[in-house]
């Protein structure tokens, strides 16, 4: 999930025709959801208590509408080669039925977006982009398809499928049991980061075992006209298990506790994957396109820099007090020397205290480093440095 990039133009309102609505808009309003503009979509922020929704996912199950995410389909005998050239990963080697977390970078190695790519068939892939970056990713894929040095134009096709899917997610310890009631598909046999087409609640669906909460869970890609029926079926099947509808607000605190990056906070064009501690997503050993891919030279240099002089590291910060840090607040040490910056911060319902992710100088990044504080409006609030994530299930 991502947040909209800052814009000089005024944000659209819920009454602005430019704001898009998901196929579940009427359902959210009937449930009394508080709605908000998110990346040009009218989305549920919460239905009641953000804390209760968060804790329901941790202990039982939560149901999310994620239909604002951007689906892009690539087909053809060279679709895998195109992805190898366009993205940092080695996607042509991805097995059918599996998914992979990866990134798309610019020529300078800056992160344009983080993505999940599914290989649905031998010559069919689906790229899932963050809502605010979906058009950027789509445009980049078209541009890279047309790059004369690749010769891929006749062997691959890029299709905008954002209007072709609604996306529902059921997350939490009870997620598998709930979904099992609605499908003959082998839910328990589906591996993490895998996706297969089958039937859920008598509707065709791509069933993926992925999520953004730190819990076990599933994402269901269905036709927009089927979204209400599948949502209702999940709600009924999950009633005894304590399933509740959940908004974007608790999704953010869940992913923060799980140490998962958010575009516009932990990821941006100002950072390479190596700066973000995600260099593992970059595969230099690709054999397609003679090993070429967009940003390769810059990323190779970034890898060397990270090896010889580690950049700031992403760490977890846990408050000893009650004040909540926010993105952009300075991290300080000693007499107030700035050693980093908070990227995300919020009260943690699971830990019962404020937490944050921050990029800090390598010398202060070791867990247990003493004397680290966050400058919160001029007051240096002490924080404990820990290794991410804050929460890990099981």
C-alpha cells in the first residue's frame, strides 16, 4: 500500500467526480465507514475503532477492500524478458503459480514503486502496483517495452487491468479457516507468495496467499461485479470466528508493526533498494536481454557503496514514554546531533506504546544503542533502537 505523492493541486473531495469508487462503496457506507480520499480513490479509513480492527486481525481476522491497487497484465512469449528488463528482479525464472516481491527503478536506481508480480501462466504475468504509482508503473512498462535495444515489442503486450479487478483481503489467524468454508480449493496447500485461479463463493477468483499485515492471509482478485457477493460470503463465513471489516488506518499500523515498507515513507525515488536495505530484490545475474535492465549501472554502484560505506539503516524505535513520533521528525543522539529521520510512526496497539521506523546512521543502528531520541517539537524523547520487525507472528 502507498500514499499519494504530494501535489500542488488541491486534493479531490468525496463529491468530486475525479474520485474513484470501488465496487464495494455502497457496502462500506452501509456499514458506517469513515471514508477518505486515498490516491484518488474514496476508501474506508475505519468502520469503528481503529484499535479494535487492528487487534481483530492480530487475534482473529479482518476483511479489507484493496480495490484501489493497480493490476497490470503482461502476456506473450517475451513477457518474462520484458519484466527482467523493466524490473530489478529475475521474473522470467518465476514458476507458474508463484509470486515475487520486487521493485521498478529509474535509470538512477531510485525506486519508482515496490510491486508484487504473479506468474499466472507460462506467457502471462500480473503486476500489482501501489495505487498512487499505478499509472507511473504502467507508463514505464510501455516505455520499456518500446526500448529499441530490447527487441521485445512484438513478443510482449502490456495491458491496463485496473478496471478488471476488485481486490479483497482476509487477514489473520482465522483467515484460512474462513476461506476454507467458501471454496473446494486446497487453501492449506497454497504456499506463501503463491496464487492460483479457482472458485470462491461460487465466483471465479485468483486466490493469493499474501498480505500486508504480518499475519497469515489471502488476497482475492475477483471481477468487480462479484465483489459484493464475495464480501458478503466472507462476512457470513467469518461471523463465528470474529471477522470484522477493516479500514486503511489499521492496515497502516499492522504493516508498521510487521516492519513492512510503505512507498513515500520508507521507499522513494531518492533511495535505491540498497539504501532501503532491500538489495536482495536486485538480481544482477539475469541471462535475458544480455543481462541488461533499467538502472543496472546505478544499482551496481549503489551495491558497492553499501558494501564499503553502509548508508543509513532502517531500524525500529520503541518509545519509553507516550509521545508519538511522526514521519519527518529528526532522530538525534548526544547533545542533539541529528543522526537520522523517522519515516513512519504510530501508537502500536499490540505493544501498547508508540513505535517508529527510521533511517539512522550506521553507527547508531545496532539494537540497544543508547542515547537515541526523537526530536518531537523540540523535546528529545528517548527511544530504544531495535531490529525490525516489531511483531512477528508465531
